[in-house]
């Protein structure tokens, strides 16, 4: 079983961008957004490798156009899988660990234990 880090919100963190409330998180929406291997990999990397409270999309090292990455991160946020904050010109993301665990216990453990294929 893989462990993932839960870090406290920094006191100077900006307010999150619009997202579903905890009670409005829908399993089919979260599973739907995680059905894409790239997005599943983003969430997994945030769970297992994060070095700070939240990260810019450049931290992931994904070789994709910025417009494509913006779409993927927006999909993750709108489904409630990640929380994003605007820091000047940057958007930084982290997984909504407490919220997802409250609504769907064990889901993030499955994500963390997933082994990506070479093509993902």
C-alpha cells in the first residue's frame, strides 16, 4: 500500500478557483476524469511526488501543448479531483485529498497504487 503526503494549506495561499463543494462531488464525474491516463498520472504524481503544497503544470514535465494541459487541469478541477489557486500568472494544483477521502474512501489509495503503462 502506497502512502501519500497531506500538507497544510500555507497561510498566504490565495483562495481556490471555483470548484464543486464536497457534498456535490459525484463519483461518476471523478471516475470519468480519471479515466484518461494523462489525468490519472497527474493526480498520482501529485499524491506521491509532491514537494510543496501545490505545483504548476510545468512541474509535471509533460510534453504537451499548454492549451492541452490547461484543458486537462480544468477538467480535473471541475470534476473536483484537484484544487487550483491563481498565483499571479501561474495556476498551481494539488489533490483534494481530504474532500475525496470524505466522499469516496479508498479511491485515492487505488490511484496511488496504480502502475502506469509505458505509453501513459
